[in-house]
């Protein structure tokens, strides 16, 4: 979220600083350009689509060309391996006849 505290609106743009050592960027700016009116807010959205567990980062430049302002941002994402467990370690179906049926609910915790 960005706020424009000035008395005039301005246009902004995001530009990714490409890292040649990475094969592809895991971050995408969904609002690469826009206008923030005087005294208003503007939401800026980044999408993160990782393909492996770990920490990932990407450098971006936020620019206001009319004011010749540039600010660098570091966008960071982290993926952890999920910890999925059953709420109970065992199930008791009770006594059943051959070909009998029983139903139990298993709760999964993430």
C-alpha cells in the first residue's frame, strides 16, 4: 500500500532488477504501473509462485518518473515443508462381523 501525501497525483512504475544467476523469477508484479491521486492510497500486488522449499528473493525498483525518484525494494518469500499430522494416532472400529462396515472420522492437522 502506498500513500500520496502530496498536493498532486503522480504515476509510478515497478521494474524488476534481473539477476542473471537465477533461471527465472518467482515474483511477479501484478500492478507494474499506476496512478496515485493526491491524498489517496494505492494497493500494489506481488505474486509469489515458488517451485521448491527455501528462501527466495527478488530486487525491484519503485520509480516516480515525474519526480525522478527511484527506491530499491527487496521482496522476500519463504516456503516451509508442511507438517501434516493425524489428530489421533490410532482408530478403533470396534467388533465387526465379516464383511461388516464401520465409519470413523480422521482429522488432519496442518
